[in-house]
């Protein structure tokens, strides 16, 4: 399970170092292999350990190749999907098209989302999290079936 926000740096070759606390799980469950693709709704990347990505692929296989929206979704997610292997220093390479989609420069935020990571430009993350906090603070959560019984 991945949780928490980590400030990391993108090196000159386009690599990011996965924090040590996550590496063992990625190596144990996915032999150090991950798949990185774009988020279809926000300017960030999604990094899945291979065993979690296989679940996404199964879902994508159920989509229609004839329906234009479903086909477009497949094309975007699978078209950007790139295999990333942890190197001996725990780094993964993010390709140019992936970095361009998420507007990644030097300062990056790696956000644990239980089964995957979101990879954000630090500036875009700071804007997004402030918007998220404001949205939640100004929303009556009891109007949502999924959130009506949620408590911390």
C-alpha cells in the first residue's frame, strides 16, 4: 500500500528515485517492474507496480473497440503506458512524452494512492491540493452515498 506525499527530484536524464520505503514492495510483488501512464483527467502521471497494472489491463480489455469513447480511452491509457524498471539505485525513467503531459521539471511530488502513485509537478500539485481541500471543506459530504458514512 502506498500512501503519503514525497517531494523528489527529476534528474537530468528524466529519472526519479522511488523512496526506499516503497521499493521492497515493488520488487517483491512486481520484480521491480512498473507501468507509467497518463491520468486522463488531470495533468499528472499514474505509476502502477506491474501486478496492479494487470488489473487495469483486464478492465481495458472489457472495453469496446467499436465505441469511439471507449476506444479513445484505451488509446490514451495504453498509448502512453510505458514499462519502467527500478534500477539498482531505485530510480525509474519517465519518458519525454510522459514528462511533457504532466509538465514535469525538476521538482516533483510522488503521491501514494494505495495501489499506485500519482506523479505531479510540484507547482501543479500545490495548486491541485489547495483546490481539493477547498472543495471538500465546502461540500456537504452526506449528499454522497459513498461518503455519507465515512469518518476519520
